């Protein structure tokens, strides 16, 4: 399998490493160039990076679900999850953001009912793929670890004044961007695996 050859593995490590380096530099840029609304606001590299990655994840998993029958059901659910997360990121622009999210959730439920009998096999196929490890890691960092590290009571232990808010924001938003990036890497790995299998089948 070509994508697991030593050369291609090293190449991907370098590319993903550069991607993470770029994200870290973006967070650093936000720290030294605060916007008018403060550090790590809605129009910063960190926030825009999160929104961009969530949209790309939605598009990629829609494509994977369309092309890859074996994991289609799970991929469709994942894509809708990222679409809801993407919409949620614009709560600063859309006061009633919950309504478009609910519309997507209705689609999610309808697909769940329609494809209920296919969910088990689709999940097995999805999560046995090595790319799912990246996905789960990123998901846990974004939804769990970043929130835990963003607790004010933790940062008040380290700081005696309100300056803790900057470190708190940098850590929480930075970890969220890291998690999103790992999930993006997961999507790329799924795509590479799909194209590898497709090419092998056509050979």
C-alpha cells in the first residue's frame, strides 16, 4: 500500500507538521496583534482558522459519504455535525443561530431514522480505519480538553489579577484550533485511503 510506504509516511509527517506549525504561528500572530475587540476575538486568525477548518471538514465528509458507500451513513452524520459546529461559530453575527442548527439537526434525525439499519456496519467500517484515530483525538481535544483547560477557576490559581484572561483565551482557543486541525488531518487521511482503495480496485 503506497500511502503506508516509508517515504509517503515521512512526507505526510512533514506536511502535517508544517500545518501545525502554521497554526501555532497564527496563534502567536494573534497574541502580538490584538484586535479592537480584544485578544482572540471573532476576526482573528485563530477564530477564522477554526471556522475555515469546520467548513472544510463538512465539505470533505460530504464528499467522502457520497463516494465511499461503506462508510456513507457515518460520514454523512459527521458532516452534519461539522455543519452545525460551523453555524455555531457565527453566533456573534446571527442572534438566532439556533434555528439553522435545529434545521440541520432535523436532517440529522431524519437520516438517522432512514439509515438506522445501516448505522452499525457503517460505524464499524468508519472507526476501524486508522484515520478515525486522528478524528477521535481531535474531537476530544476540541470538545473536552480545551473546555477543561479554559476554566477560569484553574487560571485564577496561577494569576492574582484579571490578566489570567489572556492566557485562558490563548490556551482554550489554541487547543480548539489544534483539535480542529487534527480532525482535518483525519479527513485528509480518509481521502488518501479512499483514493488508494479506488486505485487498487481499478488496477
